[in-house]
C-alpha cells in the first residue's frame, strides 16, 4: 500500500473516530438523565454530606437570590409580552418566513389578534389540572421537617426567636409565590402552562435572559436539595440507629440511598407535577393539617374538648382528612383517565 493511500485511510479512520466521539458526546449532552446523575454526584452529594445544617446557609442564600431574580424577570416580562398572546405566537412562528413571504404575516395578525376574552383574567378555572392546585399549594409550605435542625443552628435559641424566623420566612415565601403566580398568569392568561418558563420559551422563542433565568432556577433547585435531604437523613438515623454513635460510613450510606431514590423519581416520573400533587395530598396534608391537630387534641389536657382551641383543632383535623382523601381520589382519577405526557 502506498504511503499516500495509507495516509488517506488513516485520515478517514481519524475522521470516523471523531464522528463517533462527537455523536457520543452530543447524545450524552442532550440526555437529561445523564445530566441529573452528573449534577447529583458533583454538586448535590458533596453538599449533602455535611454533618451540620449551618454550613448550607450560604448555599440557601444563593438559592434565594436566584429565585428573587426569577421573580423580577417574571414581573418585567408582564409588560413586554403583548396581549393577546396570539400576536407573539404568530410573530415567533413566521419570523423565519417573512423574508420570502412579506405579506404572510399581515392577514394572520389581522385575523387572529383581536381584543377578546383571552386578555381578561378569570378568577376561577376548573379543568382536569385543577385537582393539583390545592396539593401543590400545601406542599409548597411544608417546612416542618427542617424546623428542629434550623432551631439547633440559631444563636440565642428561644421560642420567640424561632417564631420570628418562621413568620418572616413564611411571609417572604408567600409573597414570592403570590407575585410569581399572579404576574405569570397575567402575562399569558389562558395560554399559561404548568411550567411557567416553558411558556415563555414557547411564546418568545430563544431569549438570552430566559436562558439565564432557567440557569438561575436550576441552581436554586439544585442548592435546595441538600437542605431537604438533611432532615430526612436525621429522621432515618434516629429511627434506625438512635443508640449508636455517629459514623461517617452510615451517614454517607443513608445520604447516597436518599439521593439515589430521588434520582429514580426524577428519571422515571413523567412530570414533577405528579410528585408535588401526590406528596402534597398525602404527606403534606398529614404534616400541616392532621398530625398537629391530632397531637394538640391528644396531648393538651388543660383545655376542655368544648373549648374554642379544641374545636378549632378538630375542624382543622377534619379539613385535613377531607383535603387528603378528596385530592388523592381526584389525582388517581386523573392518572387513570389522562395518561401523563412526556418526561423531563
């Protein structure tokens, strides 16, 4: 074989190798499951292995700043997206064809962009997705497992100081949830989707600011996971190994097991709405409504059963049972009649 032909074959082999490598990395980069595992191993696992919750205060602060940035962008976009939203949809779909067909955009706009009910807010909308609203709202305010670890990290610990921390935290989160939901709905009205950022991408197309917001939200969620894992690991440790001394092997094994189970849910459950809805209807209802009321009725002996406090606790208990059973039944019916869509 001549040297020239060998060089040609060698060059072709190198090109084939580079093509295979590029295809592999392109597929790996586009596969969300690999990215979930990579982020879990590189970022979440090291942060989750901390023994004390106080070390995660800085990451929690950064997570909160990311969500504040997300809220600011949602509020600003309300005044940038036209209404009716069909105008932005038409512009986004025809922007690549206006050069070849300059007049194609005008009839569409004149036909579709009209002032109608799509720009008027509806105070209540009932459909198959409404059953997830109450459980997700309940789940969003579940912070009970982290109360005791946070209390242990406070300086000059007292009941009054912990109550002040709880009130400020609840009010701040409620305000952020309310503003994000309100301005998100007032931006898209009936076109809003279950994932708000996906709605922006569908309407506005590629936007550098939206990509930055997605990265900020991803960072916020990623940095929140270790804080959630901490009380779960503490509870498992107290249940299984309460009388044993601390061990890094046991500590790491429980952390890896919890993180592995979380990754399985992320990979195999089609939408996060199903997780939030199911946990909100079951565990969150127990933590917020049922268990506190039952403990108060059972443990507080100085108050008679006919007192206002006990009657209120009983009403709260019955409300929790009603919310849990009703929401669970409606969610299961929605799963049966409406098969879940594609995954992440």
